C-alpha cells in the first residue's frame, strides 16, 4: 500500500500550476470544445486552497478567506 504525505506547494509550484491550467484552457481553443469547467470541489487541488481544514499555510495563500480564495479568480482570468 502506498501512503502519500501531502506537502505545501511552493510559490513556484503555484505559479507553475497557474500556467499549466491556463495552457489547458488555451488548448481548448484548438479543439472542438467551446467551454471548459474549472472543478473546485470534492478534494481536488482548488478545494485544498479554499478549505480552512486543508489550507494550513502561513503565507499569502493563508487561512483568511480572501487569501484562500485568491487562486480561483487568477485561473479564471488567465
């Protein structure tokens, strides 16, 4: 059995994630898809930022709601 231990993403990891998600959205322009859905529920990455139970950070992405919810609008704007 493999047990994964979560670690906090570094600022570079977060920026890379933002870039990769925006690239995925741009790639849909080259396909037949007309819309994309950004899933931020059910334990996925964005949920981890939004939830005060899983977001135990002490930096600019920390526990305060305005900080926890910053990532989603950044991705949507990209």
